[in-house]
């Protein structure tokens, strides 16, 4: 039906989201490209090519993960190769909400962030899991995994599961803090 060319390889899988354009919510497909841009494409395949892009967000790094959407909210989260997590405001294309850590890096991130019931979670190759506040990106808690994380996390039923290089699957109760 159509083809859309990005500036770099598309990373991860496309994600469905609602994006604000003007005063209206539009169904969109979010894609991440290797150059460090998240692009919102109109979900409707008959939209003319010149109006297909609904918005984009530079994430200030390269090789972003596929976006993860906060259900019921206009926020998406991505991790970049440089070791940061970025929250994107889907109501205001081009504007990130926050970045964790605000400066520097937590090191290579294993997989992308996951959204749980109480926080956004990310694990790094240094063997630390970080629980981040949805709205501010402030670190709510962190824990030592005992070994570097090696793949993406799973948040499910109030728990967070993290695979590690030592062959362990570490499970955390999300709790409130």
C-alpha cells in the first residue's frame, strides 16, 4: 500500500499509539530508526505521503529501542545505546518529557524499558535494575541483580522479571516504592 523511508535502519517493532496533531488525537504507528529518531506515521494507509508523518522526536542518542507506551497516557519510553531512558510526550511531537539519567549514562541497557503497575523499569549491563517514576523519570528504587542483565525485562502481575548473564531469572515484587 505504501513505503516510508527512514534515515537509518528501523529498530525493533512498530508500535501503535495515539498522537496529538493540532487539537486532535490521531492513530499512529511509532517506529524507531538507528539515527536516534522516533517517527509517528499516520495509521491510515491512504494518507498522502506528504502528510504521513504526524510527528517525530529526536532522542539524543543512537539505536533507540522500540517505544513502549504507557497505557491510557500520551507517553512513550525508549532506551538509547548511550545508556539513557527517554520519555516522549506524544501530545507534543519533538518534545521529550525527561531523560534518565539527566546527564551521563547508566551504561549499556539490556533490552528496552518496560512499563509496570508502579514504574518504568530498565536493567543495565552493570547488573542494576532501575525503577523510574512515570512522570518525572526520578529513580524510585534500584537493586543489584548480582550479574549483568542480558535481555529485555518482563513486567507482569505486579512483578518484574530480569534475565541475567549468570543464567538466573531474578524476580522483583513491584511494590509501591
